C-alpha cells in the first residue's frame, strides 16, 4: 500500500478564493514529490539487487520492437476498464482497475496516482499513460500486478517492464531518479569516442523526454517517451513520432 503523507492546507485568509486556488497546485506538487521519492527508493533497491541489463544506447534502441510486441496486449486491458469507451480512464474506472489488480490503495491514493500518471494533463489516463501506470505499479508492488493483468501474458509483461526500468537505470547513473541532459550525452557517446553524437541530437532527445521542462527526466517521463518511440499509440495520435 502506498502510504502518502497527509498534506497540510494553506490557511484560508481574507484573500478569498486566492488561497484555495493556490492550495491545489501546492498539494499536487507535494503528492508528486512523495510518489517520486517512493519510485526512487524502489529504483535504488532494484539497482542493488539486479545485474545491469544494458551496456549501450544501441542495445536499448534495438529492443523497441520487442517492447511494442510485449505491450500490445495491454490494449485489451485498457479497453476493458475504459467502460464508457471514450479513450480515457477516469478516477472511477481506475478504482475498479486497482481493485482488480489487488493493489490496496485508499480512494485518495488512487486519485493521487491518477493525477500523477496523467502525463499530458488531459484530465484522464490515455492508453500510453495506462502502460506507464502499470509499469510503475509493477515496480512498486511486484509481479502480482502483471499476473492480475493477464496470467497468460504475465511473463512477457514482466520481461518488458523489467527492461524498460533497467533502460532508465542505464541513463540514471547517479541513482537519484532524475536523468539529466549530461547523462544522455555521456551515455550516447561513451560506446564510441571517435564518432560522437552531435550535441543538437542529444539535446533534442532530452527535450522530448523532459515533458514538464524542469531540466530533469524522471521514470514516469522516460517510460512515456519510450512507449511512444516503440510505436504504442493512442487513438488520436499518428505514427510519425520522433525516435531516438
């Protein structure tokens, strides 16, 4: 169970609605930080317990078709929980999903995770974000999550989620859960010192991953980007996404 620390509200003053308008973003940032910290803790534990999977950026890029194949079957799961078939999983639908996955979370925690995984801020979880959510649940709660998604496909999903998480750890050498532009540049060039990747390419690649433009990429943003590059698309997106 994800135990989130209660967030304090901003004292309501004579400024009227200004205080309440400010309270929500601050609370949300605190929740996101709390979830980020829990993900970092899980990543560090994983890095200590597992051998490194990837030795170069090319080895990650070559796995993209396999990632796509392994994640394709999640579409049926998404459609099952998208009860109203509008291409988005809302809070109520997500609660049903978490119950099915046997992830013990309070309604508030489900709401917090829902907002956390709403990467593109379209007020609901689309298919790519749903894949990100399942991968994060797998990291935090273990393989029981994938068994509930699909008993038949659980081994395949475990493999894909493991490699997606390990791909992030390949870039995140500091182990703090934050990938920076220098990490991308260093990793893309360390395999060959003779043919260095042009800086404008590594810069563009990092910008595509840094979805909230804060100068670092967390696991959530990295997963969302990798899923797009693998060709896992939502109903309203084309197939012309930039790939690494």
